[in-house]
C-alpha cells in the first residue's frame, strides 16, 4: 500500500470531518477562482472598452476622469457643456459653413445682406467675398460678431472624425444620449477595434426623417430588454435625473442595437437635433440675440409644429457635452490635445490613458485586495485542515504506534499525515475549482451581456500582468494564476499539516501501545 | 539468533523515583525455536518485547539479533530491522479499523521497501482461513477472525522472529487453541522463531521451552509469585506429553 492510500483510508475513516474540511477548502478555492475570473473579466472589459474607435474626448474644462467616466461609461454627471461653435472647429469649411447657416448671426447677416442686395440688386450669397464699399462695410460689421465664415475649423486638419454627445436626460435608469448618425456609422469597438455596431432590429436614425422628423431613437440592447420597448414604440425621456420631469416630445424607436458588451448597451441614443428641441434643452439667448429676428423656438412655437415639421434649434442655443474625436494619425494627438487645453473653451483628454490610469489606481488595488482576502479565506480553510487533523491525533496515536510497531519510521508516519493534509487540500481545491468555474459558466450569459466578455467553463483566468508578488511577477505575467492554485495549495497543506505531522513524529510508540 | 545481555530498564514514577522494570542478565532465543515466556501482569513482559522489537531502547545491555547489536542501531535502523525481520502480534490485535483485512496484511509489507506482495497477502489470509473475508473491515470480523488477520499481518514480511504478546488473552476459549495452533504451525512452516508471552497455563503447557519472567528478570524476582510451585510441575508434566 502506498502512503497516500493509507492517508486516504484514514480520511475515509473520519468521513464527516474530512468532508466538512474539504468543503471549507472548496469554498475558499471557489472564491479565489471567482475573484480571479472577475479580475480577468474586468481587465478584459477595460481593455475592450479602451478600444473606443476614437482617441480623444473633448469636453468642458474640469476633471479629466469625470469627463472620461461620463463620456465612455456614462457614469457621474457632466460638469458643463462646450459651445456648439467650438464643436464646429473640428470640421472643414464646407461642413462648418453649412452648419453655421443655422446660427442667428448668420441669419442676421443674411437679413442685413438681403437689405444690401435690394440696393445693389445682387444675390445675397454673391456678396460674400465681393469687394464693394457697401459690402465691405457689411462684412466688417459681421466680423465684429465673429461669424467667421469661409474657413476650415481650427482643428479640422487633425481630425478625421468628430461625434457630439449631449447628455442630461434619462429613460428609466438609463442615460439618454443625443448624437449624430456617425455614432453608429463611423465608430468601431471591441478588443481589436474592428467591430461595428449592428442592429438586432431596425436601423440607424435618419438625420431628418420624413415621418418622425428629428425624433428618432436607437436603443441599446439592455435598454430595450429592460424597458420592454420595441420598434415603433415611443418614449419620453425625463430631464436631469431618472426621477426628473418627463418631456412632452416623444421619440420613436427605429433601431435596437445588438448586445456589444460596451456601456452603449445601456444607453438610449436619440437624434441630437431632437434632443435640442426638447423642453429646457435650448440654451437661453443673450440679450442682443434675443432681440434679433431669430429662429429660437419658444414652447408655443414647438407645440405649434408637428414633430416632422419642427425646424432645428439655432446654433447659439446649442451646446454639446462632449466631442468624441478621432485624429487623422496618433502623431498629431498630443499636439491637438495641447492646443485645445491651452484654450479657454474646453479640455481634451486621452480616454485610454485615463481608463488605464483609473484601472491601475483604483481597480487594480481593489483586485489585489480582493485576491488577498480570498487568499486569507484559503488560509483559514487551511487552518481548519490543521484543526481537523490535529484533533484527530489523540484518537490516532494508537494507530500511529501500531504502524511504528509494524516498522514504519517516524518520517513515514509524518509523511502519511502530510499526505492527509495534501489530499484534503487538493480535494477541496478540485471541488472549489469546479464550483468556481460552474459559477462562471452559469453567470456567463449575464457577464457576456454586461461586458461583452465571453466566459466558457474551461476558460482560465488570464495572467495577472504587472503584479509583483514575492518575486513571482515574471511567472504571473504569462501563466494563469489558476495554475498556481495547485502548488499554492500543496505548500499550504504542507505548512498546516506540519504541526500534526510533528505530533505524529513524536508519538511515544511504547506508551501508546500500552495505553490501548 | 536473539541474545539479550545485561538488559535493564527503569521508568520514572510521578514522585520522581526510578522504578526498575527489567533486569535481565541473559536471555536467548535460537533460530526457529518456539518458546513461551510466562509472566504475571506488570512483570515487564511487554517492555521486554518492546526492547527485543527495538521499539524501546534499554537503559543498559545489548540485544544481539542475527549478530547485529540492536542497541547500537539508530532508531531508523531499528525500524528497518523490525519491519523486515520481526513480526508482532498484539494482545488487542491492533488492526487498523479503516482498512480491510487484506489491506491490514498489506500494511505489514508497506514499511519494507519493495515488498507489496498482494499474492502473499492473499495466501496468508487463505492460510488463516479468511480468504473469503479479505475485503471485510475489522468491525465486520469476529474477535477470533481479527486475531487471525493480525497473525497474517505479522507474518507478511517472512520475519525471522515472531513476538506474540498474549495473543489469546482477548479471544474466546473456543478460538484460543485455534490461534495458538495457527501461530505455531505457520512459524514452523516458515522457519520462524516464536516468542509467545502469556500467562495462560494451558497455552504454556504446549511448548517445549517455557521461561518464567520472574526468574529471568531480577527486577521482579522475590515479588509475589502468582504461579504456585505446583505450576512448574504441571508445566513439566504437560511438556513431557508434547
């Protein structure tokens, strides 16, 4: 008979105590496996969410992390907004000029030029760039009002994509985000940053739909599921917070996104133009603009029109919460960031850096703390093995003495006791590992829905990179920490088995035999 | 084969005094010899067996076993010698309760390197009439059967000497003779010397050589003798009939 078999028989002999000790160890290991898996899922999720399809966020000056959390994860509250004119600085002349035509200043300009054209019999557009004393005078006046037509946006030459986000409303507990069609047409996501947003049903919203006007919405998968909304349904968002007052205007659901595992699954996207036209979303005009013949829409004006007929809000009354910017090349990113940050209107942050900084400063220590706690639980389970074996020693001195009388030496009986400890640890470890992976497997549909990370039964937790534990950094960097559970359990088993093993070693054979 | 010379052993009492247990000037067992050591309770029988088995070290003297002085061996050395050359049958059988009869016999082989002979273990169980009960645990065996398993275990390593410490003391009268016969027959068949300790007259009477511990152990000589003088005559009479 091998020594481990003798140990196993002894454990069988104390069936209930052995089972309870094994279960205690199993619980500890299950928690370690669960924590390691969660840790891996969080890391994978962070890595996945760091592949955003854009490399810069521009928003109001304030906390960088808050801007990132607010924009990427839709957490926390936005501090301030940036003016719409600033947003237009990311576009080339053609787009910018077209957008600027929606401003009160442009309309004032048109009104004045039209007044001039009556005198000169010249089409108003032709007056732009035309030299004439009268036109010069008109343009001079407009320059004073900073219309700045006929030029590229300041940052446009560095920008390949700029998508606005407007936050502030809720649908149930979910954020409502106003944006443009580019969000789904242009952005990519996923670990390799190569996935495009797809629709389970419906389509992207139109810039201006013939039927719904600007009031179309695309729902994230979780929003549609939890709110029970389907294509064609309408909803009114609440203002300011989930418990806030509802807006009068209703958005029609025209698309539902496939689960992406990104925070966007938990967002109701609406056409930004519609978002602007909601009550209380228009920025109040300053006095000179109020007096102009502007197109700002009072509540009465808005309700006077059907949704499809409503004209867009003028630029002066618009703001954006954040701008998602993709630069033409990463080489220009630092320069663009500095240029924006040197200005007074906004700040630029690099979300990947912020996310990793957040991960390293908050999530990583938390992961380590959690890991340390679960390791402590394992240690406590280890102590329960010690107690279990040690308590059995008084009953087993006689058995040990018999084995010694049959020729077993002290080291042999010590080894048998250590085997008992190792077998209990390994049995508990195997049971705990299976339980931990069963938990992961059972939770995998929800994990995948929440984070986009797929977890299969046999998937091991990823290596804990950049963690330095007792000089194990290089090993932890390339091998799954779950692989280390087995040697760790054996070390623990030997450590906790040592005390009873020494007691076995020191058994007085003659006395124990005569005491029987 | 076995020669004890000048063996003494004392134990310290709770009051600090030394209590002499053994003082055996000379004692021998020849190879293949079968003998009985008679002694009353507390006469140092078990202590003497423990010293012969190398479990306990004497305070003084030497234990020569096959020309090896066991008292000069280290503890692991004595353990190895005991495992390989000395079988031990206990009064209380001392079978391990978690092991089957076969495993208990195999356990006797475990501590000798290279000896895990299941065939011999089964043969021994067959010899003691328990082949069909090889998989039974001690609790499922009768007292007599348990002692037979203990005998098989003691013989597992083909020892040179079998020490039997009152092997019939806990066995019902019907089984006592069976056990003694079994031990004697197997020792005879395998050429194993037998040193059987007992206080049962009927057992002692069957052996050609009977030693009284009170006579060879000076530490207890002169103390109350539980055996009347006629006992020696009875044993002699019986011996002449063996």
